[in-house]
C-alpha cells in the first residue's frame, strides 16, 4: 500500500516529522519489513533528531544485506539523513556499481540535496550521463 509511504514523505518534507513517523508506523503495521517504509521511518527519525532510532534501522539494513539484497541507494539515503556524507557517497557509488534501479532518482530525490555541492556527487552524475 503506497499511501502511508507517500503521506509520510510529504510530512517529512514539510518538517512534520512526528506525523511522518506515525504514517510510517501505519504502513509497517501491514508490511513490517517494507524497505521503503523502513527507510522513510529512519529518515524521519534522523531529521527529527532521533539519530539512535535511525541508526537502528540502518544497522538492520546493513545486517540484512549480508544475506539478502537491500538497496544501496536506500542505505545512502539513511547515511545522508544522519549527515554522514562520505558514507552516503560510498553507498551511492555501490548503487551505481550494482546497477541499483533506485539510482534513477539520484538527481531528483530531495533527500540527497545536501550532497549536490559535493564534487563526488557530481562525478557520479557524470558517470551516469545525467546533465547537471
């Protein structure tokens, strides 16, 4: 069900983090392992200053990735939310190397806006042949 995810993203982008977190939890009630909802929840937690909760979700993604695919792009988003730009860029490069389909949003996703001034981000866009 995409609606809680989209509603959560809208609240997060408006800075209504508690409402975003509530929407994520609603979505996770019916789909507890939905990676999109977990990423959105982690991002909202980090944006609201609840870095510990975001770190827990990031750790879950990293642990799960040892056994199953987890989008490196989503991991990059969480590192961005945690203001760990070096790690975020590293994971975006992994997304490129692994041909993660979510990487098509790299130049459009507002969650990555803080990376736009980083030359490594622009190098990635050049490798992907995305006009800047």
